[in-house]
C-alpha cells in the first residue's frame, strides 16, 4: 500500500515538474518573441496540448 502511494506521488511530482518547466519557460521568453507568440493562438494551442499530452503520458 505504501509502495503504491509513493508511486502515485512520484507521478504527481513528474507532472508538476513538467508543468512548472513549461510555465517558467514561457515566463523567461524575450518580450519580442512573447508578443509574436501571442499573435498566433494556434501555436499556443499546440503548445498547450503537447504539454497536456506529456503530463498524461507520465500518469499512464
């Protein structure tokens, strides 16, 4: 029982790590690149779903 709890905790930490890395990566982008990225919502949507896909893969 304790082993499964640690396994689930490890998966949770991996998911939080991926999401945190993505957020920090987007925050440190140069302003010029960030403005260009904001003008293309399709690219932002693709980035969102790729991050979501990585998190789902970690939990499966």
